[in-house]
């Protein structure tokens, strides 16, 4: 066998693999969603003349090809393993691991966006609640980066500057500082969120500022032994699974939750969501524009309006015992102009409980 034939034989497996992957890519149906990354995947772009001429088609096609590549998940895991373990890269897909916890590198502080978002929140309170006798409270949720990024020298958000900017911009509300009530062990190692069974001190700090009693005897229930949060999928690293718990009490068991989007009434926890796209949706069924929790055990008639993000799903149940009614509003999905129609101002306590990523973003708050 001459040298040319031996060279062709060496190239044959590579060529067959390339052809096979190409055929697989074109013939397999496009996936709609990545369970690992918890995000929708790019679909084949519309083939239009103006899109082709502007270059938008090729840009969208590159996203489609990347998202729909055959055996994408195994390749992502191999890539992350090489980057993190063999090349010694400190972060993979903008996620780093310190003290056994995975953390996403955050965007740098944009004080203009913080001020604009704070002004939107003040406008919500002043225009709708203030004249009814309501009082506003504001608590900024420490994210995991607060405890680890500065400590280990990672880039991103300047947390001290963020807290100062937010406290200054939210002067319309009583400030509640949660930083001393939490540490990194109060958060899931593989996820961005805090653990409900570990945030009792933060809940008491909120309740003390609000002037309500939320003391309860809780039962700690194991929801899943093998919870893997969003950072496990986004990093594609073999992060160990961890247990997930939820807290119940006689008061919480007697509450009902009305979701205005679905017109569905349920309990505080949705156990079916444990096996869905995001197990964290166990708490109040996950993201929702407008929900109302009724607590028949509290007869004072006192009400709370909680403007929240996803962290509020697990915190809200711990505040419920102090109120007859808790209304949860997520301004990422609910236009503030609709508040008079769905949330009459009646002198409620108004609490803004938000994480830095909400305030340090543009156009998230409607």
C-alpha cells in the first residue's frame, strides 16, 4: 500500500464523522428548549431577501447551528471539562466555583440603569399607593457574587457601590439591609437562589421592619434529593446534586394562591413542578405576573403587596403568617399601569424585594 492510500485511509474516519454529523444536523428535528441551560434554543431563521442582504440571516443561522448541533450536550461537557480541569481556566461559560458553590460572573454596575429602575419603582408607589396611607419598604437581595466575587478577585459587579447606589436611589422607602442575615451556605451550590430552609433570619429581619409577627413552627420537607440548579447545566460541569427542601406549617397548609394569568387556585407549593423544567418552580409555581395569597388564619385584615423576582417565590411563604392577604407582583411580566385595575390601593404595606440583576438591567421593569 503506497503512502497516498494510507493517508486517505487515515482521513476516512474523520470524513465519515463529518458527513455523519452534517446529515444528523440537517435531518434531526430542531429542539425547542435546553433543559440543562433552562433556555429556549434558536430555531431556523426565516429566509427573506432583506434578512440575507443585511447579514441578519447568517447571524441568526450561526446561533441556530450552534444551538442545534448534534450531540451538543456531550460536546459541551467535554469542552467544559478540558477548559476547567486540564487548562486550569477559572471560569467556564462565565461561571466559576469557589467554596464549593457555582457563581455566575455578573455585569458591571450601571448606575444610570439603577437610578432609572428605582425611579420606576418610586413612580409605582407614589402614583398608586402613597395617598392610600401605604408605607414603602425596600430590601436588596444579596446574590452569591456578593459573598465570593470580591473575595476571590473575580470581575463583574462592584457590590459595595451597588448597595450604595440602590440605597441612595430608593430614598422613598424604608431600607432593610439583609446582608448580615445571610452567607454563601444559605444558597444552593448549583443554583442562583437561596434555600428556603436557610432564610429564616432574613425573613425575620423583613418582618421586624414591617412590624408583623411571622413566628411559626415549620416542618422541613424533603422535595428532591438530586436537585441540580441552573448553574450545573449552564456550566456543563459535573457538579454534585444537592437536596431541596420546603417548609410547611398549619398556617401555610391552610393558604390558597390565586394566579391571575391562569385563573388557577392552588396551594403554596406546586409539587408537580419538581419534575418540570425548573424544580425551583416548586415555590408558588415559579414566575408569575400577579398572584394573591389568602391566609384565613390571620384575621387582622392586614395586607402586603410584594414586588418581587424569583427569589420572592420562596421568601413570600415565610411572610404570609403576618398577613391576611399577600399580593405578589412581578414587574418583569406585569405592566405597572395595570395596578389600579387588579390591585386596589388600600393602605397595604408595600415591599420591594429584588435582586441586583433586576435593578442593574435595562427595560426589565415594565
